[in-house]
């Protein structure tokens, strides 16, 4: 018999013969009848399988342990007690895969750290099932949003010869024999005999190539893996994460902020509309204020706050007795405690912070007329801190070169980027959204390692 997914069975009318396949969540037997909760990953909900003990071999029923994989045939009938409308009255049960008592996801209530050590099996738990379904839905939301708004999905390379923007330390890519590294007379490693004939690394951002796309196609977005060898063991940083980077010709700062806000709200609304069961589960088990917080974001207009005003607010707070670990004088890069104070305590809503001192931002950002600040537009979120880093790009060749020279940057690997400003340069802007930071927000999870199937962090590349 053809298998039906549990999500479809739960919505079906009782009365027909059905086949379900999935993994046992629980099995309890009374004298005459066994109840098996079966889940196949199509939904957070289980289907209840009812088996009359008299009709099944005792030895078979013993094999139906938590985690075992079953194929069940039977009648879909109205359910009285299972909390669902229907259940399966089993006529045949086949154990496809047994599962012994050493199954690591056996017990309920294991710590997240324990789950990380068993990341290959944690996907079978309710929590990780919910997170992964939401992750999928967010990817669909992102593609749908951009497609519907006339953006083209643009693929930028993962292997790069340019240190993009110094956004983070890079992982080198080489086919050289590390056991027998040749060096020149100055002790420098030579790369002419390496695979690409030059030093290469995994990209920290697709933005620079994204700008090439936007200044030809008008509006593009990237959605792909990004690599940063940052040795920061925080709950918000991964060494391999997914980034969404839209880049738009003819956008100014106002257009950019409007897009950032509209886009994030669209994603959050998509989650509320399409992931109801999973969100309700997470709201119950992980974070009781999750759904309220998601709905709250949709109601609020994001605050648009120049950096200088933000510093004033923080200084005022310090005067009134607020204690921060790190300093926040004009010119300092804000620490996450400062961002969270502004978002969670002062405004109590998301903040788009703008016009940062040029010393703390990347070279490509558009310089304001004051000569001191740049047109950055980062979005700061409750519980997360920075979720988007964005900016208007400097379109003037002379101003961009002046900034590059001021920073003493080497332009030999950036010549192609500079050509955008030489030929048909145009005002443009873009941003980068960390996919996992969005998933953190939407799921209410606390640690970024728990919103990607197989996290890559310092000293951890297992699975
Ligand atoms: P942070 O200050 O939080 O390290 P950043 O300023 O380095 O972030 P950008 O270079 O602007 O971040 O990158 C754009 C977005 O990518 C960030 O807003 C964030 O959502 C995400 N991001 C950056 N670094 C990481 C990381 N290591 N792991 C996961 N997401 C990241
Ligand atoms: Mn960073």
C-alpha cells in the first residue's frame, strides 16, 4: 500500500485504509491494547497507532521501542483520546529498523549541549524537527520575497582571491602539500605553483561580486554559505553560516532602510502564517513569549537611530547609573550589551542604527558630507543584537580610492571591483542578513549552534 505522510493523514477524513511510516516517539501498552505515537518528520504532530495486543505477536510488540522505524497499515478511524481527530487502528505492523536502549535520543529533557554532541541524531527530536522545518520555510520566504520584488538570485563564488572587506579572518584554500611547503628566498610561501596560481580562501561575504551583479541587473540577492575563521566562541557566531545579501542599484539610505524593515517583517509574518504548529510547540517548550515577540515585531515601526544619538542615549544611561562592561564613547564599536540596551530596555523595539564613524566600518561605505560618518544601516534586534549589516556604497571612484589609500589597503586583487566605479558608476546599496541569526529570532533558540543542522565552530567540525 502507498504510504501517506502523517501531516496528510491528520487532515484526512476517517474511514479509509492507510499506510504510515515513521519513527516511534513513544509506546505504551496496557493489557489489551498498545498505543504507539508515530512521527515521520512531516509535522511536529504524531499519529496515534492503536494495536490490539491479541492481534499481534508479543515478540513483535517488544521491538516497538522509542526510535524504532515502523511501517503501519490499518484503518484511519475517528479518535476519542489522542488529542487528534484521527488515529490508525493497526492491521499490520512491520518493524523496518529496530532501536536499542542505547539510542541517544531516548530520554526526554536532555541538555542542548548533549544534543550537540549527538547532532546526527538530534534531528529526530521534536525540537530540532521544528527548527529545521522553520529553517526550510524561512529559506522559501526569502526566495519568494526577492523573486516577487524583481530581484535576481545571483551566485557569487565561495573561493576567492580577494580579502573582500576584512570582514573576518579567512580559511585558506590550497592544494599545496603542507608537509613540504616551498618558500622563496625571503621565507615567503609561493603560490604560483598552487592550484589557482595565487593565494585563495573561502569567502567571508559575496558582497563585492554582488555589487557587480546589481550594477548590471539592477537588483540581485545572494543566498549561500559564508566562512569566517573568527575564534569567537559566542552563541551568535559560526565559522560557516548562511548569508543573504541583496544589492540594489539606485537605492539611497532611505530606500535601504525601508527594504530592510519590510523584508524582515515579511519573513516573520511568513513564519507566523506557515509554521504555526512548530511555533506553538517552541512557544510551549522553549520560550513562552516567542509568538508574542514575533507578533510584536510586526506591529512596531523600527526606530531609525543615528549612531551619534545612540551614543548620547548610552551616555545618559551611564549617568543614571547603568553599568556596562565595555566603554561606549563616540567612535567606539558598540558591544552587544550596548545594542541590547538600546533595543530591549530603551526603545523596546528593533532599531536601525545609521551613520557610523568611518573608523569602525568597512572601506566601501558611502561617506557622509561631515567627512566623519558613513552611511551604514545595521538592524539591531531584541535577544539577537545585530541581525543585518547594511550600507549605501561609495559610488565615487575618487572618494573610494581616497578611503582605500587612507587605510593602506592593497588594491591588486580589487581592480575589478574598482572598475564598477570607473565605468557607469551608480548610487547603490545593500545589506547582509545572517540566516542563522534570523532563525534564532524566529525560533526563540538561544544558541546559534542549535539552528543549523551541523554547526562549524572553533574546535568542532564533527558530522
Ligand atoms: P558581528 O558584529 O555580530 O560579528 P559583523 O559586523 O561581523 O557581525 P557583517 O560583516 O556585517 O557582521 O555580516 C552581516 C551579517 O552576517 C551580520 O549582521 C550577522 O547577521 C551575520 N553574521 C556575521 N558574522 C557571523 C557569524 N560568524 N556567524 C553567523 N552570522 C554572522
Ligand atoms: Mn563579525
